[in-house]
């Protein structure tokens, strides 16, 4: 399909986000090792159905029994997610006297069987944990770690309740594989899902010895910017080589575009009451799975399967995108790297302290009740508190206002602290799916240059007539905004379905407009994620757009800005405005959009303002201990 003509130049070529893609050295560490380590490669791990998975086992030279640390990865056990700013090498963890097992999941790497995303990782996870607990030299306690899908393999294992699983440390992963993974409020997460499916299909093809498919998909990956413009998605050519289908699960995702039993059988949020172990959650403000990571923390605090599980939950949210946790040699977005060493990842040392406590019984203060460690951007400091949202948060409303000319940054859009008391002309624009608003940063996956993730100047986007721009007056004082953000929007469309997008922006005195986070709402999914329904053209509806959480100190003199539009490509699939979607059809039409902000339709931005008295304990360095 050739119709997304103007966006092609705005899409960077995708750099596949496999663990082996980064050749830089792992993050530095200050913690000394005490155990020599030996490695045994390709150890057979039998599953209940006879399939044999393979793992590398790193064994510390120590007489006493030690806990097992398990990673189950689809990105190659040889790579073990060792990247700049991410994880240390498994040998490093083993040198601190842990028995470390890095395993290829079914159908990937050296493991046998057929790979299918999510399908086998519950039972395989259970079997692998219990196998690890019986290894010679094991104390019987098993912990897990890993990021992204390697976080999902931890939750999927934990859902089955392996008796010897004592704790998990999932990073950058979701609470649901429909909402916030494959789809977001009805919109398809195009720029993540299609390149990711191609990537994992390459590695699966190599594992089964299908060199022809691997070579074809590798070539196709060089043209991802072109493939992102292809529709309908149900016939996506790279995953249909010849007459076959090499990733049937991808087409299942397309077929199940609404929530339901297909998705909920796996969703971690369905299993919190059955999971009775401590969890250390790792997230980033610009990560693709931030929303679900926060929900996993709050869900386990409120509904975990034991008193100790509800107490021993800790989440760390840093100034990170999906891969670039640390600054030295990492691929983080430029504005994140500018934060400097204070934003570097403390995760390796923190994980060791966590395991020392929950697997070895060391009293080191790493857990003292539910804990939130968050990085406040703008101030560039770490803060520690005990709840999410932060206790004492004030929910501040900024009302959309204009004289009917809020289109682009040159218009008259305002954010006001008071409700409208007079009639105001609505703002209007035309949304053309053939010319969608380009994604410039935000929460996505996976590498900084390929996933449209992170903070960027929004100046070019704000010049477009199909972007409504509303700005506050310059702030009189420093203002901390930390927590979930939402927009209530009163709007109508000439189409039977369309999208509404919202983006929160920090505008500096020099005019630089830095995105903090964003959200989208497909109109047909406004009431239900499982039973979408069309809208009536021309009718005004009230929409709630969930802008993903952030933490930012708006400095005095800065302005708060909200952008409203109807597309964010290629992060999300463009809505064709026909009542269908590009998964099934290639037909599009222009929609005339109307946003109201009068007395009867008070469209409003709701921000979580954290007063100084409620703000968490501040630190220029990350606190490993949570001593109150």
C-alpha cells in the first residue's frame, strides 16, 4: 500500500532490538565478586511433554548450597540481555555466589520444539523453575530476572505457582498482552509489533534451520519503514513467505483486535491473587510497557496472594526508554543521555541486594514495605515514596480554551485554571489517514532510533494544522507533576470511527517543547475494550484519553502544553475513518474533527500535582536501602 506518502521520510530505519544487537560493554559495577565460576553450555532441560530446552549453567565454586537465578529468553541465551546500561554478564551474577541458569525458550536458540509467543511459557516456566531448584548445589530457592518478553516469561511462570519460585525481577514488561502490549485503547501498536514479530521470527527460523526464511526476513527488516505502510495487516507479506505462514501467532493478534478470552488467559493482572512472592519491578518513563509495569506493582500491593507479597513490592521508574537504561555507551534518546550519570541504571546492584535478602536471608534493608523509587525529570533527582499515586497528590485541572483557532502552535489555544463561563467556538481540523501526524518520541519499543521513543522537541509536529495546541501561561513557581495523567475530551467526528490522541509537553522559555508522555483512544473502543461500537457521525461524545504516567518538575517560567490530534504514526496504526481498520481493509476517508470546550462541554487536562510536603524523599544517588 502506497498511501502514507509524507510519513516515509519521518520513519527511521529499524535497528532490531535483540540482545545481541549491542556490542558495547555491560554497565560498570562497584560490587566485588567472591566466587570463581565455571560454565556448562547447552544443558538439557526436559519439559513435561518431552520437549528438551537448553540452558547454560554458570556454577560458583562454593561448597554450600546457593540459590538459583533463572533467565528464560527468546533472544539467545548466549546474549543473555547483556548490553550497555542493561544487565551484567551471567558470570558476574554467578561470581556473587549464585547458580545462574540462562535458558533458550521453546523453539528458540538451542532449544527444541515450536516457538509460539506466550503459548508455552506458563508450563515451560513452571517446569524450568522446578528443574533448577533440583540442580546439584542448589539451595532450592529460585529467583528470575530479565527484561521485556523476558519479563513476561517471569510473570507467566509465576502464574502457575512453582513451589520453589521465591521472587522475580521483571523489567520493562506488561500486565496484559492485549492492552498496553499489542493494542492501546483499541489502536494497534504498529511500530512495535510488526518489527518485533519479524525479529523473533528470524531467530525462530534460524533455530529450526530454515535459512531461506531467515534470510528473507532479514532482508525485509531492512525495509521496515516501507512495511509499516503496508495494509491490510492480516496479509502482512514478510510473515507469509511463499505460500506458508511463519508466525501464526501474529495473525492471531490481528484476528483478536478486541480484548477477550484469547488474551486474558495469559494476562498477569488476572493472577495477582495467586502470586504470593516478592517482586522487584523495573520501568522507565518512556518505556513501551510503563503502564502495565505500574499496574503490576499496584495490583500486587493490593491483591497479591500473601501478606508478604503485598508488603514486599518495590518499583523503580527511571529516566529510561526500553533499552537505554544507563548512559555510558547506551543507545538512549539524546535528551535522556543529557541527564548524565544521576540517571544511570542501579539495577544490577539492586538485584543482587534483592536476591541476597529474599534468597539468602540477608537483612540489608532492601525491602521495608511497598516502595516506589522514581526519577523526577526536570529536577533530575531520585525520590522515594510508599504508594502510587503518591499520597497527598492534588489533581489539578487545566481547561482547554480558544477562540476556535487552536490549530498548530501559531494558534490561540490555551490551558486555563478556570472553567469556561462563556460560549466558545470549537476547534476543528481535518484528519487524513493518508497523511497522519508523525510519531516524534513517546513510549514505545524497542531501540531509541527505531521505536519513536523518548523525549524530543515537538516543534515540527506543532506546525501541522491537524494538531491542536493548548498552552498554559508561564508558571510562577516550580511545579512537580508525578503520576497518571488524563484528558476529558468532548468531540465529534464526521466519521463512524476515528482516533483521538493527547500528548503532554513541557515548554521551555526558549520554545523547546519536550514531550513527557502520550495516549490514544480509538472512538469505537470508548466504552469497552472487548465490544467496540461505532460512533454516530456529527454527535458529540465524551472521551477519556489516558496519557501514560510521568514525573517532571516544570520549572518556573516553563509552560504546560497539551497537543490534541487524531493520529500518531507509526507508533499506532492510522484509523481509516471508515468503521473498519487497516488490519482488514485498505479503504480510507478524511474525517472532519471538532473539539469543544465550552460551558456545556468543559474539555480538561487533569494533572497529578505533588506538593513539596507530599513529594518523596529526595536523593542525588539511587538508594539501594529503603530504610524509612
